[in-house]
């Protein structure tokens, strides 16, 4: 009889874990419940979402209306955390100008001056959100490979 109770208890726990972890279609709410800013765009992230999005959605998450340089392609991955990524080609000077609009004073180090860049990346900067800031992202990564108008650019913003 005890074996039956263990089997039933184990099955019940597995079912509870499955139900508790499954995407429910719920959306993220205000700051503190999922990283939204209360302005609408970042609050409409659907849990379990993954794929291409309009870059305006990423810009709202980042907290800027300044368009990304070049012709970016933006993606989202959202479950417990939300992560946006944009890839584009652009002149590094345009990337620096965009970065300054997101976090004034942030600098993209010159080629060879970036410490800790992933292999093959020429310039990079990792930023943490300023204390007291109301933007949705907690961390922002900017990577530039190459130079001139066709430099490969990757920008990622995420919360934890």
C-alpha cells in the first residue's frame, strides 16, 4: 500500500511542477513583477515568447526613441527573464551615438581597447542599469566587429 501512495504522491508533484512551469499566456506587469516599465510596450511581453519582433518593441524595452542604426533585425526571448537582441550593420560612430542616447556617458572603447570582448569582436561594452533607473533592462551589451559602414553590430538588452 505504501508503494501506491508514493507513486500517487510522485505523480501529483510532477503534475504540479509541470503546471507551475508551463507558459500560461500571462503577460508581464509593472516593475517588480517582470521588468515592465508601465508604459505598455515592455508590459505586453508574453511569457514563453521567442522570435522576431518589431525593433520599436526593443527600443521601448531599452527606454529610447532613438532608432537603432542601419537596418536592424530584432528578436525576443522571454520566459522568466526577457532578452532582446538586435543585429545590424552600421558605422561604429552611429552605434556610439545610439549608445549615448540610451545611457549618457557610456563609451564604446576603441578597437583593441575593449577588455573582455568575445573572441572575434573588435569593440564591446557591457552596461548595468543605473541605480534608480526606470528602464526595463538590467544589462545592455553592445558588440562591434569590423569598421566602416558595414561593421557587424550586436546589441542585447535583458533583465534578470
